[in-house]
């Protein structure tokens, strides 16, 4: 089975907007496929309907800005955490803000309440990241936000790492630490950091890495380790870290595929990780596998 988070065309309706130019008003769907590529079910996780368009008060839709998200699985249910446009009535017109939204869907395709889901959390927000923590039995999320310019946990706001709103603050990925807590990769000023935090507390350790990038990737790798990767010319560079202490393990190495700002690595049960990169043509992909 395969599960994807997909955007599909929606309607804006008339609004009117209080200012600015028109944007696409798309829907976000969680779609499950079988191994033959046939759709098993699909569930919208935005809230557009035949009577509620993107430019109607209360709409939650996907537009041109931060139109992507991440999925997590708790063994029974799927969580989608993604960027969302937030429409608010302002007199005779509507304003549109950018935030994030988390929705949970059962493995049969039913939209669920609870499970840590929310209408919107961080605002304005970008680079939404999520992980399931089986130890704490909850979904954990981080965002980058211009609310105090930081990496934060949403709903309610809890600071993970302080940043600056200078156009160079971006979140990376979020993984489980070895024994407790979490590591998140993020970047400020084109330099990647790794921050460790637990529960609702701010980071108790932040490591400035050698990765010169706006968009670092982080993934659980092998036993008690994590892999940080970033763009380096037409390839990627990588460094292994201990997921307990945050100490670097071994030397940097090259992964001979092209990087993409918003594509993530995936962990496998054998300890390896894989990355779907662009191939040699615009209709092919190249899978990079890093073995433990």
C-alpha cells in the first residue's frame, strides 16, 4: 500500500480579496493506493466544498505558498501536517493568511477528530514537519514561524529554537532522539543546525553543523544514529550523527544524486535510508539508498 498527500484543483469563488492578486484555491487530499496503483480511498484534509470556496470566510485551502506537507503513521491512523491558507472576513472583503493544519485519517479513510489534530497552529508558518513518537504515544510537530521568528511546536506555540526573520529561517526534518526527545534540523543564515528538545520544553542542545544550506534533510539511520544531508553542487553531502549525544560519527561523504529543497529521506526496517531524486530525464527518478 502507498499513501500520498496530493493537491487538487478547487474553486476560489468571488471573495472579494481585500488586496493582492488572485491565487489558486486548491484542495489537499490524503490518497491511499494499492500495490497495483489503484485508489483504495481518498479523503480531503482541507475544508473546501461545493458551497465553500477558497475566498469564503473560514476556508482552509492550499495556494501557491508552502503548498506541501508531511505524513506520519501511528500504526492505525495517518496524520497530515501541511501548509494551509486561512481565509478571514474583513468587512466587505476577505484577507488570506498562511498557517498550518494537522488532520488525522483512519486506515479506512475516515477523517478523525482528536489525535492532536487542529484547524491551524503556527501562523505565519512554513516547513511543517511531523513524527509519531511511540514512546509518548503522540504525534509531534515543529514549524518555522514569523511569530517571534523561531522554530516552534504548534497549538499552542512552544519555542524550540530562537531564530531571526531575515528571510533565511527554514525548518528541516524532525526525528526521534535515541532515548527520549527529538532532534530537528533547521537553518539560519544558510547554516544548518541540529536542536534537541523534549516534551514542550525549548531545545537543551543546539549544534551548528558544517552544512552550508537553507534546507537540511534529517532522517533516522541505523541503530542510534541519524543522517544529515544537504545540497552540494549537483550532488548531496552527508554526515552521520549520534542520535543520543548529537556527536558527528565518521567523515562526510557524497551521495551522487540531485538535491531538492522539500523532498525527504525515508527510513527502512533494515536501518537503511532512501531518497527519491530527479533522474536523467523529466520522466525518471533515481533512488539513492544509504545502507547501515
